C-alpha cells in the first residue's frame, strides 16, 4: 500500500515539476543582424531587422489608425513598436551573447527603434547594446526563442554583417536545423532528431541562429 | 516503479500499473520537455521517451499551422481552396490538442477525481473544445470587427479571460480536494481503527444504478465517507458542476485561432476564418475526448482491481481521486503563475 501511495505521490510531484509547455511556432521572423564595433575594435552591440510573417503582421497591425488603407507609416506604427520592444525585454530580446565562454549582459534598446510595413510584412528595427563593450577572441551570438513560440530564421541573403570590424576578425554564421514546412518541400524534422534530444537540453537552443566572430 | 511493484501482491501490482498508466495519461498535457526548469533545480525531470512522440506532434502541428495562412490566401481567388482549408484546420486541431496545453490535463484529472462516466467524459471534453472556438470567434468578432480594437487590446482581453479561467481551475481543484481529501482521510481513519469489515458490497455496480434513496445506505457502505458520490453526480447538479469545469477550461481561446481569424478578416474572408476555427475545435474535441477516455478507462481498471481488495483497494481508489483533485489545483496554480505556459498571443 505504501508503495502504491508512493507511486501516486511520485506521479503528482513529477507532474507538478513538468513546468513549461512547449508551443509550436505561431510567429515567424526572418532576420538580418549587424554587429557594431567601436573604433578600438570592441563590439558595442547588435542591430536587428526582424521581418514578421504576413499572418502575424496582419494580426499585429489590426485596429491601428491609418491614413491610407493598406499603408502604415512609421509614426502610425510607433505605438506598436513600443509594445514590441517593451514585451521583448521579458524574453531577453531572444538574443544570447557569450564572449570566450562568458555570458554578456545586454542593455535595453535605445529609443531609435521603429517598425515599417511593406507588402503586408511588418519589420522591426532595433539596436541592442551590450552593457559593456566586449573585446573577445571568440564571440558567440545566438538568437532563438526557448519556447519556440517565435521561429527565427536568418534572411536568405547577407543575413549577418559587421560595421567597422578589425581586419583580423572572421565572421561566420550558422542556420538552425530546418523547421520550415511548405506544401512543395515537406522537409520535416524526423523522429530521430527529436529522439536525439535529451530532456535536460534547452529545446529552443537547438533552433538557435548562431553568429560567431573569431578574432584570433 | 517496477521494483516497488514487485514486492506487492498481484492485484495491487496491477493497480500500480493502472496508477502509472493514469499518471502518464494525466501528464500527457503537462509533460512537455524540460526547457529551463522553472524551479531552477534543472537536470532531467520528464522521462526521455516522451521526446520522440511529442517532437513529432510539434512538427506536425507546426506544419499544418503554417499551411493555414497560404490556404486562406488562395481561398480568396479559388473557391475549392476552402475545402482544403477546412481539412487542414481539422487536422491542425487534432495535432494541436495532442501537443502541450493545459486543457486535456485539467479535464482528464477532473474526470478521474470526480469519477465521471465515459459518456460524460466525451461530452465535457468536446464541450470545452467547442467553447474554446466560440470564445475565439466572439473575441475577434466583437473586438476586431465591431470595435476595430488593436491586437494589444485583444491580447489584454485574452489575458483577463485567462486569469479568470485559471482561478476557476484552482477553485474547482480546491473544492474537489476538500471533498475527496476528506473522504480519503476519513476512510484512512476507519481503516486504521481495525474494525471488523464484512461489508463487501459491489460498490461500483451499485453506483452505476444508484438512486438518491440509496444515498444513506451507500454512504455508510463506503466507510462513512460522505463524499461527492456518483449518484450525486448523476443528477442535474452533477452536470452543472461538470459545466463549471468545461467553462473554466474552454474559456481561454486558442491564440492560433485568434491570429487566423484576424488574418482571415483582413483578407475579407471572416466567415472562412469562422469555419476554420470550428473545424479546429472539432479536431481538438476528438483528441481531448480520446485522452479523457483513456483516463476514465484507466480509472475504471483501477476501480475493478480495487474491488478485489475491499478495504485497501477502496482506500487506494480514494487516494487516487484525491491525488487527481490535487492535480487539478496544482495545474491551476502553475498556469496562473506562468510556470505551466499555455500560449501567448503577443509573442513579440
């Protein structure tokens, strides 16, 4: 009997610990990222351009004041941009920076952020400064949503660039495993991929877009 | 678990298996993968074998969700795309409900704790899925169509509804826990009193045909446990209680449905969005009902085994119900505090 009660207890406790649920992506972001360098060769931060999928763009712009139908000016989108930036803080701007293996803290974006709307696609532009400029041999910037609610993907062409980087620094980037699905190219992550994940791993991190700078 | 069970007698071992099965079923909704551990203790809580199946579910629903926008767009010019959309919506609903989400976890626990019947289990889980579709449609129709509200306002509305829904779940769980916990401790007390036990009635059978006039006799047969008994549930009052559970779970709309509805609205195809949402609801209803049926079935097996052991078996059954009741409340708290995430709307 006590064994049974223990089993029930274990079931309850493990359920209580089950914690975060994993949503499937509801928002798709196609991004371009720029690394900003100070004259002394240290990195001061990154600049993101995030384009949302058209379904989410339609949802996010719903009910916003507009002068011309189908057109949103930067000013008309300013309140939404503020909501975006404020909300992003809770998610650490989905940007995780490591310098020579050490985590680098980020500051909140300055007020120069904005949204634009072109061809039913909403794009968020913002700067994300590091708390302190970073000079590192190996800099790693990962962009992902740990809950996979937002799916990030580097743009097809020139997704990553540097501004004023020292000549000896080499820039590389790495796309996450494919998690896009379309009618024509049904590239689906296999069962094997998911089985290869151990439970302790951070799921979202497996879908990280990585930027690596080596200044060796 | 297996080692524990080996030391117990055969019927109890089977009961243990049933309990384990029940645990797995109840966890179906809550066992997602260890992301950042909410309690900071980290390192492996859920069993790894969930990864494969759950990962597959995740990939499938992801795919179908992405198909939705394209199909809505083509439905604008091509009428036959509407049928494709309805089909995709339905399949998306089936997979989406199989993935993480609090709905089926709460409903399954509720059904086990409350000793509900198969029929009622189906009706309750289906009703909650349909209600979910209705709230999504209602929110978008009123907020976006009539008031031209912004996405932020809709998000705020959903947040309020969500909070109310979670508080409801906590209250339902607390009430169940009070009733079931009392029955359990009373029974535990009588068990430990070692009084002669010769009343070996066929309880389960009794209850299936129970009427209100049996209440007295029955209550004493269950070791003076005046708990929420099946005969009480069978009446209209029981239905009303069940509806409270349905409302508390179904109140919170699916964020995917809201995004799809608003998108359809901007494409000038709101009615297609509504049809799609109902198909999602239908798919969700089927999955949630099936999972609820598994939970009810597992409880039935546990009850059958418990009957073979009049004293301790009943105690075990009551313990199971108490645990399930506690689970409903725990889910409510986890949801309210954000440890068990459901879905957000304004992800960014």
